[in-house]
C-alpha cells in the first residue's frame, strides 16, 4: 500500500465519505485525513476486515499510531 493510490471502490465506507471527490483513486495520506475528519459519518458496524486493515495501516503510517477522529 505504501506510496500507492487507494481504490475507493474497494472500501465502501471510504467511498461514502468521499462525497465531494470525483476521482476513483485517492492518495493514502488524503484517505487518512478524510477518515479522521469525517469519522462521524463512518458506520463502524459496516467496516469489513479489509477496510479495518486499511484504516490500521493508514493510522500507523500517516497518524504515527494515532487517529484523532472528529466527532
């Protein structure tokens, strides 16, 4: 994943919080920023294993192990 673009279609909750982005692909650091700032719109009960792993990887790499979710 490092340095590669993320396909929003593989991650349903990410796809939903990208309501103002027209492109299909997003940079990992931008995806992390969206998860942080739009966390209140993420339905955590709908996160599948792949998306949970993506969030954990983004948190580790771009959040230095911390995600400051906006409520």
